[in-house]
């Protein structure tokens, strides 16, 4: 195994030779260390840059500064308790991570989810998608020094976080979705709050567009910058908005619908240019489409339970514990020992705001997963950054880091 | 002898008032900017130190003065220390030639509200403002930091691209007033502000000014998102504060110069009857321009620095040349016909020229990305 991971020692000249061109070793080009403490690397990404003037000759991403060992940690916890780790992966898409994990567990143990829970999951995941895109838009604009957009985006994101807090009691790390349904039903104020958001938000998207879409300075900074050809995108396994901005119409919500996405009518926005501007347009339009999904889901939100009745996997409601012996036993068993999952492996992928978020779970018959692996979109999408950055200026590089939309918690797990 | 002594006192007092006014203005300009930006961005802004945060600049000053000053081990120490001084002194002395108001009578003496009526005041401003770029380049170079060096290089590129348009922006008012002295230029605007004769000149002058003082969207030398802090990355404490001070004092200075050249300086209704109104009008106009600067910062993304050079050379420079030419033609027509109405030929023709050039130059400047 050790030969596979050849250690590159940057501190020696020979180690450097493998990463940069010979000119850098001779001193004709400049090596610049960007990050991990840099205002525009969106967390703790480190880039080793080889610059000719301000032009990027080579860009070597160096990841691992936020390594948390989430995957390994999850293997030491029962299926129920491991879920709290999922929030910490991509901290801008927490309920989306919950959803992927819950779908995987439900597939592994063959558990049904009531329709009401499915609809609420869709509403919250789409709200989270908007919130994530808002953070992306704000930081992307901030990277290009359009600082006001950042605060406008966070104003709207706050409304979404309030809704999440209303449901799960937490603003970000909700762990609100559970295998078999939800933790509890949404509160009565939920519908009003979401409807209020749906009413307000279209005008707010228009506001961001007024500031950016036709702004010559913004267009100049993004158009023809970091063009990703569709064949390159597919070859590198890029998913999500960057893939769709290159003209490939691929969205797991349409291709492999889950959690009832097939019931909703929405479009997959695509662009053909594959540049930073196209990725911007795709994400803006995705926010509008998410609103459509939320509205439809809310309009036909069914009544009924939000948790599966399968007591072997799903804890009984609080009211039953005091009256039913079986409920008490189930509760005790589920929260101490956990439920055993059958031997076998599943892979479930959902469309996160950043692309295909996949969970691989392997059960060994015991109450803890034998192996958990996350296929995270940030990690895969980040790999094209050197390809995009080559030949551009340092100033464009910050736009490119923004446009790939990485979350370092999602890259290092 | 008595007279000389009185004159000396007058000059000293005026200089002190100007210098301390600028330093105080700098302190409160930072608060003004933060408050206005906050309003643009649905925030509150500083409100902890004193009522409405009015003591915030004092708190900032105390913090910066007592902060440890680090000099990087491999920095060129002397230049590292001299660079902020080179940057801040020109900023402080630019305003010496700008008149703040008409002559007033105090204690039986006629007091002029300017330090010096230099007959080549415009050239003085041009040369003094350019000096501070040396401070920025030297700061970037002496820090021995790659980000700082990039910032320094950017500022030279920026300066070269903008000085010409800025200089040609001065020419319009000079031609119209026939004077290189700012006092003369203000007096020539008694009836009509030069802004009306020189709309294009004023616009180009203002854009070039933004680049001159490294303000958004031309704040490339310190582009925080790209170069962490650009040329002042390694500076801390009071040395950093000096750069900060230079930038903000220059904001005040260029606003004052723009007001003087194009917006009638201290002129306004009833100024001749009540000379005290002069400084007040002047202050209002300067604050309006400062507000404009903050507004631009809140709204616009940063332009990329190669685009900035293309913009400076391919768009601003030809337009300002054409502006000078058309202004001269207009003045020539007045001379030939003797009819002052021909002066209105200048704004009409320059605006048409501006639209024409910017229409054709669009392809050359924008959308040229590889």
C-alpha cells in the first residue's frame, strides 16, 4: 500500500521538480504559496502557484488541512448515532448530507418513508440548496470585491436558517432527517415561514442579478474565464452546476429521482459556454427552480405520520413509551445497542448543491457500519482547478476557486 | 517687521489648521465610510464606542499606536520604515494650494483661505500626488514578500496608465480659465461651473482619481481577495496606519481638487455677501464626492489589472486627448466669433465624441479575455 501513496517532499528541490516546471527551479518563474491562510481560498485550501508575472503557469492544490476523519468516525458509531457526523461534512448542505445518509441506511435495511416525511425532506433540502447557493454567490461576489452582494445574500440565508432552526432546533447542524423519516413533525409556523420566503425571494434574486448579471465589470471578470469543456468535465468526473454549465444536462434529481422528486415539475438549467459566467447563470437559475419545487411540495404536502412504523429501526414516539412495554424495549435497544443491518453494501447518490453526493455503506450484520465512504462533489470538482487556472491571472484564480464552489469540510473528510 | 511676524503667524496657524483638519478628517472619514457602507449593506456599522460610534476613530487610533510593529527579518529595514513616510507626506501637502473660501477679514487683516496661491498649482498637484506611488512600490519591494511585491508592481502599472488621463483632465479647466493657479480657476467659475463645459473631462478626471487613490474598483495594489493585503501585507501598527492615513487623506484631497476644478470650489449662492459660507459649501461638496467614492466601493466589483491598463490606454487616454482638442476648438471659436455661446460647443461635441469612442472601443477593451 505504501508505494501507492508516494510522499512528495516539497522542501527538497527534487520534490519540487515533480510539481512545477524546470523554470521555477531555475528561478525564472515565481513560486507563490496561496493559503491555507488566505482570504479567498474558502477555508483552508492551500494552492502552490507557479507564476510568470501574474500569469498562473502551474497550480497545485494541497488539501488535508481540515481532515476530520468523519468516515472513520462513522464506522465506530451505530447507524443512528453516526448521522450527527454527516452534518459536519459539507456544512453548507447539512440536511442534504442527512438525506443522502438516511437514504443509504433506508436502502440497506429496506425501510419505507411516509410521504409527508419525503415531501418535507424535499422542501428542506431545496431550501438548503438555495442557502448554499447564496453563500456561494455572496463569497464569489466578494472574491471579485462586490462586497454588498455578500451581505444581501446572507440576509436571505438567515431566513432559511431560521426555518431550519424552527424544524430541527439548530441553525446548521440539524440532524433533522432520521433513517425512516424525520426527527419530529414540522411546527405549525413552518408553512407560513416557507410561504413568506417564497413570496420575498424572487425579488431578491432579481436584486442580485441587477447588481451582477449585466455589470460590465462582473461580466469582464467571469466571461471566458476558466472554460471547462464538456468532455473534460465528464473525464474528470465533475458534477453539479459546473457540469451543467458546460452543457451536459445531468441532474440526479431527474436522472435517478429519490425522495419523490419525480412528482415535481422543474427544469434543469444548462449553459453551453462552460465559463465562470455560465456557472453563475446556472446557479442563479437553480435557485429559481428550487423555489418552484418548494412551492409545489408545500402545496400538496400530505398529512400523516413523519416516521416509519417499523419499530425495529425507528424509535417509537415518546407518548407510547409510558404505556407500551414493547415500545420501551425498542427504545432501549435502539438507543443502546442500535439496530443490526444486514450484510451487504449500498451506494446512494443525491444531487447536492455542489454535485453528486454519494454515500457508500457496507453492513456486516452488526449495529455499526463496516465501511462508510463519501463521494463528495467538492473533492472531485476541486481536481479540475489546475486545468481551469492554467494561463489565467492570479486575480482570476480567486474567481475560479469561487466558481468551483468547494466546501473544505466536504473535501477533507 | 511686525507685518512679517503677523504673516508668519497667519501661515503657521493656517497650516496647522489644515494639517490637523486633514488628520481629523481622515479619522472621521473612516467612520463615515464604515457607517455609509453599513447602510448600503443592511448593517448598522460601528456603534459601540460612544454614541453612534463617534469615538470609534479614537479607539482605532489607540489600538494602532500601541500595537507591536513587526519588521520582517529579511526586509530592507531603512526602506521599510521610510516607505510609509514617503506615502503620507505628499498626501498631507497636496491641499496647500487649494482655496477653501474667499478672502475674509479678521482682526483688521485680510485673510486668504488658502496656504499658497502658487501660479503653477496644477503642476504642483500633479507632481506631488505622483510621489506617493514611490512609497507603495518601495513598501512592496522592501517587505521581501511576494504578495507585497505583486501589489507594488500593480501600483506602478496602474500609475503609468492613469497619470496621463489625469493630467489631460486638468487641461480642460486650465484652457477655460487661462490660469494654472487654482485660485484663478475658482474665480473663473464665478458664473458657470466648469463641470457644465467639461462633463467628459470631469468624468475622466474622477475615474482617474479613483485609480490614483487606489479606491475601488481600482484597488488592485491592495486587492484583499487576491493579494491578502497587497503592498502593506507585512506592515503593522502605526506604519500600517500611515498607509491607511495616506489613502484616506488623498481621498479628501482629490475630492477637494475635483470640486475646485469642476464644481466651482467654494462658490455657491451668496458667497460674495457672506464669505463664511465659502468653506461650508466647499465642505458639503467634498463630502458629496466622498460619499460617491463609498457608493462606488459598495457597488462595483474590482476590475482586473490588465483590463485596467487596457481601459486606461485604449479608452481613457484617447477620450481625454479628444476632450482637450475639442475644448481648444471651442475656445478658439469663441475667440474668432467673439460670441461666448460657442463655449457650449464643448460639452455637446465632447459627449458625442465620448459616446462614439466608447462604442467602438468596447470590443478592444471589454470581452478581450482569452
